[in-house]
C-alpha cells in the first residue's frame, strides 16, 4: 500500500522541512507534468507538502501539543518559545510579529491557482477526465484548507482565487473580503472538492493520506461551525456519518489504537511520514529520563501538559465517578491520584509512576523525568517537565535513540470523534439539547465513561463540551481555536496562571503540591482574538487595510 509521504525534521519549537521524495517538476504547463496522471501525482505531492505539512505541522499551526501551548493545556519548559512569550510579554503580538504564515501561505495558494489556470487552459486535456477531476478536487481542498487557516487568524482576508489568469504584478493590489464572503468561498470549495473526491483511494493502489470525500465534508463542517452556520455544519457532518455507516469510518473501540494503528478507520485526515525521513517529536517531547536510558544529551521534557489538562480526567471512587481534585487527595478521599481515571487519561498523559520503556517514570523533584520549576531566564537545564506530567499522545515506544534519530508517527488533522463532537455542538447551538447530548455521549460511551445528563442551557452544555473536548482531543491542537470560536478565550486565558504538580519523594512516601507553572498573570487582551495582518503585507498591498484594533 502506497502512502503520500511527507518528510521532515523537528527543530526547536516548530517542525521544519527537509525535502519531499519527489519535487514538482517545473511549472504546471511543463509537458512532463501533464504527460500522465502518474506524473501529475508527483507534482501534487508538493501541494500536500505545502498545505498539510507547511500549512498544518509548520506555519504556526502544528498539531499535537504545539498549538495547545497557546491555551491552558500545555506549557513549554523554556521561556523563549512563542507560546510563553505571547502570554508573558506585553504587546508581543503585533503587526511586526503577527504569529501568521500569511506570506508563505499565499505563495502556496498561488501555486494551486496556477494549477487550476493550467487546467482551464487545456493542459490536462490529454488525461483521463475522471482522474483529472479527482486531482482538481484535491487542489481545491488544499487551497481551501490554507484559506481556512488564514480566516481563523485574521477574519476577512484577500481572496486571490482567479482560475483564468495567472496572478501577477497587475493583481498585486487587492482589498480584503469580508469574513462572511471568505467563509462562502471556503465552504463552496469544500463542497466542490467533496463532489470530485473519491470515498476512498482504492485504484490503482490504496494511497492513504490523500484527501477523500469524508475529509472534505469533515473540514466543511469545521469551517461552517467557525462561521456560525449550524445547519450547514450538521449537513456536512451528517455526510461523514453516512460514510461511516457505509464502513469508511468508525470510533475505534480501543482509544489508544487511534494514535498507533496507521490507516485506522477513525482517521479522516492524517499526515504520514516516511520511515527514513521522519520527525523528531519523540526526541523533544519524550520524558527527559530517556536521556539517561539512551545516553543522549538534551532530549525530552520540552513541553508538558498542565494540571488544568490532566485534572480534567475524572476519577472513579468506589462505584461512582467524580471530578478529580487535589483536595480529595489531601483529605484522603482519593488515596492514589493515578488509578481509576477516565481511560483516555492513560493514552494521553504520562504521570509519576507510569510505565514507560520498561521503567517507572519519575516526575518528582530530583527524579529522572522532573520536576523543574519554570523560570523566565536563560537557564540551560530546561529538559524537564515544569508541570509534573508528560504528553503520551504521538510518542513512540519503539524509537531507540542509540540507533535512530527520527520517528515516523503520523499527525492527525481530523478524526471521526471530532466530527461527532461538532455535530453535538451544532445541535446545542440550535437548542436541540437532546441531540446535542446524544452525540456528546457517543464519545463518552466509546471511552467507557458514563453518559452525561442533559443540561438545559448553552452555558451549562458548554461546560460539558469543553471538558469532553479536552479529554478526547487534548494534545491534538484544538483548544486555542475552540476558545476563540466560543468567544471565551480572553475570559479563560487573560489574568490566569496554569498549574503543575510538584511531587516530593521521601523514602517510599510521596507528597503533592499544586503549584503555578506561570510566574506572572497571563496576557491575552480582546484584540488577540483577531491576529494582525503582517505589516509587510500592508505596506506591499495598500488596498489590504489593517484592522482598527491593530492600527
């Protein structure tokens, strides 16, 4: 079985590319590109690289922990990382530092526009039209994906989408469209992509990682939810549900298999890597005690779940599930904080005493894996957890750092569980709380957790939804965008501090202290809900007007 392969290296807080196995040969009018569908597919790999790697893993939008560090779920151990600076440095987000991949993404969009112009000019007329239409669907999907990321950050953006002429100097000056118009375009592109794309890639060989009809409908649902179009979100998610009924997707019974079983049926949109040209997420995010195990310096401990994240997972005391609190541990109501937790906890979070690579993790003071009090300085010993936890998702137990420098775990851009959670949210927005909890409880039931009782209001429901999305999707990069979509990012993040657990060991006894892992109140003014247009773009395109709050 062939996969769309993306190769990369992980460096510092972002993932940076090395190369694709096949580069796009020349411009899209190049006879070599249009000589066969096979050659065209080689060219299209660069679009996947641009959109799903540079536009998702890189480009300030990494899955897994990186974007969750821009929320209350994750914390970098080293103070210079962007997520820490955003919350601790006044006016860090600015026109000159916009936290936006605007320039790069418009360059990728131009390449996709050029492809569509070439198609309209007849460059693909010698190819099988059905097969060519599928490739057009792929390009429309990937272009919409990039625009969706831009609109999520900036609201209305410049829509450079001509398919009849190349975008050249005469088109340099162009105004921003309204946000509503941008969502119209993105949703329309996903609709067209869904019409053109196959339900599965089966001929001539299965090619996992290429976008499908289900991926297009899933991303359409996500876009419609961001746009406040509840009926459209339900309609699109319902199409994915039909595909699941036809056998294409399912909620896996084993939660852990979602992240370790490639090509599993919960995945709508994964990003795969080759075995020899993988990434270094394991090296940077593994428990820092792996340094001693493998004799390699400066690996692990770079980013850690907060206690806000880890304590979201309920605990079973006797026959009853209850909210986990450290007060219950101190009072003796809970004797062991790590047993009888929501089953997803064990696949998501690494904790003190957890089994890892045939050893027990030591997230206590002076233990192999932590604890390090977070400081805003240039301290060199930063490869330890600053929260007393590690992130289990996406880590491999197979990588041996004595012989292998990279790992090949796939990222997940979207999976079926998110689709069901989006359906729940859209139903709640329409005040159909019965349906909202029906879909919320589908996720609970799969996890082995008791069903939630129906709440009557959006506010009460949102508390349940927040917790469920943290427990289900935490560490996959959704939380920051969730808070923005719900309009509560400032109230949740501004003036807050995240926490960790400082564990002290004396003989065989352990004591737990919940401590602050931020040393100052977090900064997140209301204007941060809309990222500024980069100053360079405003200077270059005088019709692209900056938002008033950033002038």
